[in-house]
C-alpha cells in the first residue's frame, strides 16, 4: 500500500501561482506514473497532468502552458506548479500513483485549491 500526502493548496489570486506537492511512502517511487487530478463541485474528476517513470508528460488542454508537473525521485515527490490561475481551476486536487501495468493505483486525500479575488 502506498500513501500519498498532498500539500500546498489554499487560496490563490486570479493570475497568481500555487505549487502543490505530493509525497509518496514507497521505496520504489521511481517506477510509478504520477499524476494530478482535480474535481470541482458537481463535476467528475478529471486528469490535470501526469508524468511517467521515464519522464513522459501529458497535460489537459485546459492547463497547457500554465501548469507544470515535475518529479524528484530522490525525494519521492511529485509537484504541480500552477501559474496564471483562473477561477475555473478551483477544485480539490488529488495526487495519483499507478504502476505502468495499472495493476496498482493509489490516491491521496486531496487538497483544496480555490482561485478567487
């Protein structure tokens, strides 16, 4: 079982920035594809971005050019740098870890991001 602990959420200003972090409790962090998802009130959970174990990155169209996902395998941590925030980015953000075969899939407890002036 892998535990994922997110941090860094909170209140952000439109046009501002926030950085989310997710620390994983595993000795084999480097094998996991790590992702960030979000769920706004009344909406389904959606993919924001993911980074594979070999560094392949994919973003949702809505965040391309604004958000950056990265990982530090030495610290068992994945980050989401969120710039040029918009009110529609308001959601609970969840960290995800899955093996390449998708056999194992883990979620964090979520961190609230609210973008408002």
